[in-house]
C-alpha cells in the first residue's frame, strides 16, 4: 500500500502525468495534425477547382471556347473567374 503523505501522493501523481507525455504534447500533436489536414484539403480543392482545368487569359477567350464547344454538341458551358489564379475557366455547372 502506498504512503498516505500528501507529498508522496503528489509525487506519484506527477510521475504518472509525466509517463503520459503531458497534455501539452497531446494538444500540440492534435493541432499539427489538424493543420496538416486543412492544408491537404486546401491543396485538393485548388487542384480540383483550378490546376486540372484549362486556364484562359481573358473572359472573351473563355467565352469563345465555350461557344466553339457548343457548336460541336457539348452541353452548355459557363465562364467563371478563378479565385486561385485569377484566370478564367469553364464549367458545366450553372451560374
């Protein structure tokens, strides 16, 4: 049976807490994991919304391409300004 002295109990408690690695380490690793997750998600969104699409230098050029696609039987395409590259892209989704 352990000692009933308060100092001995506090020492045992401190040793136990130290063996867990401390809550600061736990919170720091969770924050780092969360930050990595957010960065990966942002990179995936950028890839989907911008990097894998054709970029047009002007709205006019993008609209011309959309019209040419419509002449060849493609579904209606809409033009939008990209928030990532400030270029212009085409989408089949409504405005």
